[in-house]
C-alpha cells in the first residue's frame, strides 16, 4: 500500500494537524524578523569599536598605559600600535 492509500483507508484521521498554532503563521515570521533587526541594531552600535579603543575618538593613538593620555603627534614611543623606537 502506498501512503496515500493508507491515509484514505484511515478515513482522513491525519488530515488535520493535532494542534493549532496560538498565533497566525505569518506572525512568527514578523516576530523573528523583528528580533533579528533588533540584534543587528545592537551589533551596529559597536561598529568600529576596536579602532576607537586603539586610537580614541580624536584619532590619536592611545599610549601603552591605556589611561586615556595621548602621545604628541609625530613622536614615537614604546607601546604604540605601529611600533616605535625601542
């Protein structure tokens, strides 16, 4: 017997699902898309954060202490990310 014959022999016992969804199927897609966009927005807020941590908001490199002090432009020193005189 084929599957179609088994289903019809059972009198349509399996014709409808055993339960109904609590909300329409389209709503699951909308909820999923909303959650995805919210997480994407959270990720987007941290864009370019690594560059900001290394160079600061003013574009000057942060010294090795990381205490927020900046080296003077044009000087080289220990701890700068692009090397320097050791």
